[in-house]
């Protein structure tokens, strides 16, 4: 059973896990003390410029079919801003710039969530054994990353 404590802890643990992976790739990462602006990490690139990173994660505990569903995201176009999305169940990382995210996401146009964004990287299908499996939708494969070289 999923609890709020587990869910909140999972997100923070995964932020540190992914930032740790960035550090292992010799990226200069800084973490804000307060997360008021949706920035989980700031990276100083070798050329002295900075980029802001927001990390979004999904655990194994989510409903079948939702392994890579990221919803309710508030975001406006921001230069030098990137999203790192991670699905534990798919063990997959997607990296998107602010512009790419806004181009690829769905935006609610009415209701209480008007203006919030959703992106659903995965679909569900039956495999050769007839069992359901989640997979990355083809249109999002170009954003899959095995490392953080995009930030160097």
C-alpha cells in the first residue's frame, strides 16, 4: 500500500539518486534549500552558464499503465531549464528542455486544472505471451537518456 510518507520520501530519494548520478558524471550540481520555484538542481556548465533542472519521478507503486504519467505540472517557458523524468518501473530517464516539454505535453484548457501540463511517456500493450506490458511511446524515445551528457 502506498502512503503519503512513502510517496513524499520516494520523490526526494530519487532526486538525490539522480543528482548523485549527475555528480558521478562530474557535473557541478547545486541544490536549492527551498523548492519554491520547481528547481531541484542547478548545474554550472563548463562554459560558466547555469541551467535549472526539475526532477519528476514515478515509483513502481503507481497504477498499471501509469508508469510514466506525469500530470499537474505548472510550467511557463523558461530559458536554460530542463526536466528530468524518471520511471522506476520502466527504469528509464527522459530529458527535455522547457521548450521541448511545452511542445510535447498536453495542457488543460478548462476546469480546476486549467493551464497545468501532463505528459504520458508510456503506453500499454500485450506482449508475445499475451500479458500486458508498459512501453515507451515511440514519439518520446528521442528523449530517453542513458546519461547526462546533454548537460555537459
